[in-house]
C-alpha cells in the first residue's frame, strides 16, 4: 500500500515537474505595448546581477563625463523619459514588470564612440560621441527612448534565450540556467561583449530594432517630445562618416533608409 501511494505521489510530482519545466522553457510572454509574443527563459534577477558586475567593470575602464551641461541634458531627458515609461506602464498594465528596473544613466567621455546601450535591469550608458548627432533634448530622447524600449521589451534576454536554446539541449538548458551563473555570464558576454570590446553591443536583429524604434517613439510622444525628431536624428546618424567604432547605433539592421522610411510611416499613422 505504502509503495503504491508513493508511486502515485511520484507520478503527480513528475507531472508537476514537467509542467513547471515546460513553462520555464517556453517562458512565453508578450512584449509590452506591441503585444508581440516572445520567449524569454533567462532569469532576469540573475541577468541584473551579471549586468551590475559588467557595468562596474566598464566604469572602472571608462571616464565619466565631467561636462556639467551635457550631464544636465542627460539627466533632464532621462527624467522625462522614465516618467513617460512609468505612465505608459500604467496605461498598458505592465507597472509590475517595471518595478524590477533600477534606471541609471551614465554619460561616458569618449568622443569617438557614437553609441549608447542599455543593460538588463535599466543601466543606460550614453557616450559623449553621440551627443553631436543628438544635437538637442529631442534628439537625445530618440536615443534614450530606443534604449529604454530594448530594456522593457527584454530584447537582451530574448537574444540570450535564443542562443541558449540553440547551444544547449532543452532539458540541459533548464538545469543549466537554474544552476550556472557562469553560463549566464557567457551568454551575456556573447550579446553585450562587455569587458572584451568595452560596451560594444552586437547588432540587434532587425525585428528588435524596429520594435525598439516604435516603442521609443511612443515613449517620446508620452514624454512631450516631437517624435518627428527621430527622422532628423537617423538622417544625421546615416550621414556621419564611417571609420568610427561599430556599435549598436551604427548597426546596419535595419538599413538607415528603411529605418527612416519605417519611422516616417509610423508617425503618419499616429505610431
Ligand atoms: Zn537598438
């Protein structure tokens, strides 16, 4: 009798385990605002912890800008855009997700780096090299909006999840992600390339870029900036000569012409 009960309990346990594992593996959820269904299997808390370590490493090798007016501009735009993000989260019902983010904006002094990026958890790094292209608050809001969008859409997590699913068998994956911070670190490094190439993000997919552009424009509008500023920003970005450090903002996916045309179309139809 005891034996039989134990077997029954074991089967129930196995069933629960399989359901839980499957749920964890598919990790299916929807991107806020766009509603696109995606699979994110990486543990966000662990990603935030790896981000923290990598961010500290990056900062130990970088120089924070001492330009008071440039820093004031970043703080001003950041404040407006974070407030807009919180307000949109209420509109679209993802405030609970947002509670997890600790927004932090850093301006790094490097005139040759035409770049900005966001780490999981909400650390946004802007390089001084992109400021001449931003030109003003609205131009900077294009950059900040785009980066906040990558963060709240969990694009980094989705990319790592895709890589993990390809690299590891599905059963091994669950076990590995549960136990190995090293594995998370290595996946993280593969996407963000911090430490080795110092803040150079591998280009996002065209899908992620287009999605970040659209969410970014919606955030800008909510924050009171004119989304049309994005057209000028990407035109200036496109016009700037090559030879500088390739980075997420110089990514060729989507091509500048396509991106600008897509942004114009979005603005025409009210985003
Ligand atoms: Zn991007």
